[in-house]
């Protein structure tokens, strides 16, 4: 199957990286690091129920300008689960990874997060006592106070964890949340492979299925992104059912006038899978202006 992968994808996966971990507030947090330590730093943050390997094929495309770390937030990926979760705690994890990566030694790091990761990136920007270069939110819908939640499209892993008898059975059950079509089947399969863990009597998803119960909607309704002292950038998919006209207008009306808001065509909510090359170029173009 590897032979059928596009050349750019195979080259991206062949780039050297480090597997690291750091203890934060009693939990071991896993992250990956790529690149030249003399360059400005960027932390990449995944969405809900996801993991750092969503960025495996995008991070290497950013290395011309940045050194990059991709975090597994607690309760997801290879990081430890917690008894409780909060946006403030996730913000601290992100900043701690930036610190452990040495990013504050080379200027002002940039934090880029997808979906829920965008909100957690904004929280990191809000609580940071060190200057950041900017925060990039990728398809993270900041909802207005008047938002009608009866129309809400859930983006979190609401399924309770079950045990599947073998690896292939659980991989066949993998679904994007929110569900969408994706032409790049090989990317969906790739992230699915990194989403499971072997347990005593079979296989389970890695994520903690209580995260959203503990976070609730509050992490998506607060306007922390509007209060940042650093730069802010917004990227969204033109076909995303999360970024409605109501939500986009609300964001435009509340961010500073110079805030870039870039639409990526032929991309739904999971832009990393729909248009990975365009997304990487967009992140680079946006972030270069902040370093």
C-alpha cells in the first residue's frame, strides 16, 4: 500500500523527528518534534478525539521556516488521561510543550490548532506570560451568544469506548467527526491507524470518551480569541458545515481589522485531510509575517 502513496506524502513521513514527553500537572504529555532548533517555533494542536499524527504529513512541509512540535493533548493520542479537563489546563500543556521544545529561546512561538485545538490554542495565547508570535485557528467555529444549538453539528467523539476483537475490525469502524466525505482515503486510513491501542482483550480507541462531558460547550462559546494580545489568523474550509455564514460574520465583526481570514476551497471541516498541501502553504504564508 505504501507504494500507492503520493510522493510528497512519502517524503513527508521520511523526515526525521523526535518522540518526546513531559509531565504537566501530574500527567505525562507526549509530543513530536521536527526541524532545525535555530528556527522560530510552532506548536501544532489537533482537534477533539484526535492526536498529533494528524500533523505528520503537514509539519514537514513547514520546516523551511519553522521548527515544529505537535502535541497529544491529555486524554488523547499517547498522552495520559486525567480525572478532569479544562481549556486552561490544555492551554498550559501547549505552552509547556513550546517551552520544553526551546521555542521561546528563538523568538515568539506560533500556535496553530485545528477545530477544538484552535480554541485550546487561543486559551494558550490568553494565559501565556511570554509573548507569542500569533495564534492560528483552523476551522474553529466561534459561536455568537445568539447561536441556536439545536442546529449544532457535533464535532467531538461522543461514542462510548468499546473493545473490538481485532485491529482490522476497529479500523473499519473509524469515522471522522463530524462525518464527511474525503477523497484522500490514504490519509483517513493513516490517521485511523494511529487512533487505536491494543488492550488485554482486543483494541480500543485511544481517546478518553469523557472529555466532552467535562468540557461541555463552554470551550467553544467563549470569546477568548477576540482578547488576544498577539496576532490572530483564521483558516476555514469553504465546504465546512461548522463555519456557517452566521459564525463567519460573527468572527469578522469581532476580530481586529487586520486579522487574516483565509478560505480554502474544496475543503470541509477536516482541512488537514482534504487539502493538506494548500493548508501547509496557507499556514506558512500567514505565520511568516509574524516572525
